[in-house]
């Protein structure tokens, strides 16, 4: 996916013009700062970056993004053909004091597909005995993250079609930059900021430090 970004703590790595090097740049940053690659969190859009940064501010044990999880077993059909297991991509998996959470954040109306519905049904069925389910999320008013169900699909679709909601999505990039700026300033005040983070802070100060 060409627009994939990676979040490492307070840093967001995007593909540079004409290059698909976001992952390589994130890995280089981890190598330079002795950070485990497991701290590289993949985001497929601005909404996911925004949500990752919100999760990083919470008391969570771990966060995993775009984890591949099998929801059915493979089998041989009636004529002996091998049918593979169905594996879905779960955008968010994290754990806190309340247990494990599996979540799918819908970024726009084009995410409301049969793929989403099938993933929800298959995941919930396969993980029912574990007490887990795939939570569906979307952006509500004031950029609040809200849960919705399959029964709410049409109302969520309608909200995404509204011009005001489109404007909200366009502001996500600015919002997550402001989040990063505030957190980097705090790290600098605490004396825990790295060289790369300092450079990023200088750039953001041109826009938000006035």
C-alpha cells in the first residue's frame, strides 16, 4: 500500500516524494535510537495515525497494528481440494487492565465494504469463546472515537457523506501534528528528547510555536 506510514513513539514516517521508503526510514530511526522494531506501528491513513497517537497516551501493555489473524481453519473440500484458512488484517490489537482489544477504525465511506462485514462476523465467531470481539470504530463529532455495530452501517455511511465530516477528516493531519508537537515539547522539558525528535520539533515550532 503506497500511502502506508509508520509511527515510532512521537515520530511519524511517511513515504518521501517518489519513494516508498517509510518503513526503511522508520527502521533506520529504530536502529539509531536502539528501539525495538515492535514499536514500529503501521498506519494506512491519517485517521489511524491519529488513533495510534491517542493510544500511546493511554496506559496500555502493548500495541500491535495490522496484525494478521486466522479466523477459520484450512480444510479439504468434498473433492479433495485444499481450501486455505481465512486470515484477516486487524488494524489495532492492544491490551490494558481490561484485557485484549481488537479494533477496526473506519476512515471514510469507502471502508464500509463487505470485507469489513465479513471480517467482523468471522472474527467474532472464531473468538467468541475467548470473550473477544472485533470492535468497529469511526470518528464522531469533535474527532471523538466512537464504536458502532453492523446495524449502524447505514447511519455511519450517511455521516461520512456529510460535508462537515469530510472537513473533519481533512483536519486530521493538522491534529496529529499538534499532538506530536505538544508531546515533543514535553519531552524536551523533561530532558528526554532525542536528536531526531529535536529536529522534528524545530520544524513543528515554525507552525505551532508562534
